[in-house]
């Protein structure tokens, strides 16, 4: 069966001011998304998650250099150009942008902006579009009469709900969500994510969720892709990633995440990601990894099976028999996936 969305070997470069070397922001990213499936892209800030999402939606600046394949519902859409992409946006694939104030014009009411999207993308007459806008606001828990409010007159949580309503305006098959709970307090974050989860289930939507919050993504999504330095370093089901992360970076992410169920304090990941305006030699995580060895210095690892349904780009995986619990570390020790204490 064909995938609803298929991304293959996606590469994104950005030019730097003054004619310096290009920034290689996304490096060979591949993944799929099926109907009604929820998939997460997770990693530290600056690892390429949002750039990947914008490239898939065709929303990067024209100066970005993009290659690879993006196939939406059987049709290649990468490189179509803005005019050719318009029929696909909002009707087949919509987006929840990071920061709700960035999604709305401050000088037009929320209801009017929802109705405009329904008119322009959905081809509905004005009266039906306005009625539908009020229905959408009610669907996300906002009183229909608030359609006459301007964005600044809504609370942060209500604006984010309105942003979700905007993404649903033309009944898309896929929703791309870029950090949908940014700048919201913890209680409102939980309410917004619960709403998004429920709407995806009720409306049969596929969700591609970008977040740096590893625990949020593992609770929301069935499959996860962990990104580091512009590339996917581990993929698997939520149970596999939570129960037995195979890449040292994934284990470090868990160790750096507060867990109220244990008394262990979060352990920060040492160092910083590599600069992507210079070629990355060897493993991009080696300078921050306490399991690195000589081969990591000069040879980049590729995604290899750890167990059925799970892959990791780490040299420790290469000689590992699929299904075995531990990964051999040169020197006779063993890396047991799943550590939360920072030792991996």
C-alpha cells in the first residue's frame, strides 16, 4: 500500500551572507507517514526539525537549495514552486506554525481569517465560509461568538486552539505541527496536545509532530525519528525508543529530560552540536559521546537495523545481531540501550 506522505533523501542547503560556505541544514532525511498515523520528529534546537517540515510543505525561502523526493498521496511535490503547491496546501496538507501570533494577521478578526482560508482554498461562498469558521472555533473549544475577536484579544491557549482550527479549515489529510505548544504554560500545553490528539483520531488525520520535548512526542506518536545535526540518527516505535533507545544521543536526550517518576536529576548533554556550515567528518555526535572510538573520527555511520522496526546510525549497531539486547563496544564493554542516568 502506498504511503500518504513519503520523504526520501531530503537535503537542504542555505546560503550564508558574504559568500561563505553553505549551511547543510538537512542531510539525507527519509521517512514515511501513513493515513491516521502520528509520527514525531524530535531533537535539540537547531537539529533541522523545522527546516524539514517547511521543506515538505514547500514553505522555505526561494534561496534554499533543496533536493530529494517528497511524494504526497502518490504525487511528487518537491520543486513544484509556490503556484503549483497552492492546491495542495490546507486541502491536503496543512500546518500549525510555531507561535500562534505568527499564524494570524493582527489587524483582522480570527473568524474572518478562518473564513478567508475556507473561501480561497475550499471554494466556499462567503456565508458558508463564515458559518464554517464559527463551527471550527466551537470544535476546538472556543465560543463561536469569539469569531469577532482579534488575535491579541485571545489568551495564548485560545490563540493556539484557533491556530489548530485554521489548520483544519479545508479538511486536510495531513497536519504538520511545528512545536504547537511553544510559550504556553504546562497546563495549557497539556490541554492543547490533548485537543490535537483527539481531533486527529476523530477526523482521521495523519500528524507529523515536531518538538524538542521527547516525553511529549513519545506519549503522542506511534513512531519517532530522532534528529541530530540535520539527519535522522534513530527511528522506531514509541515503545522501542522509550524502552530501549539504541543511539547514545537518544539515551542522552532521555537523561537530560526531567522525569517526575524517579528521583534522578536531569543530566545535561556536554558540548554543542557541530557547525553545519562546514563538512561534518565522521560521526556528528562523536565529540559529545562517551562511547566514541577511533572509527567514529573518520567514518559516518548509516542507519542500520537494531531490531525489527528500529534503526540507529551508530557504529555500535553494525556488528550487532538484530534482536539482541546489548550493543558491543570496542574494548570488551557493552552498551545497554535505555539508560536514563546519562551513562547510556
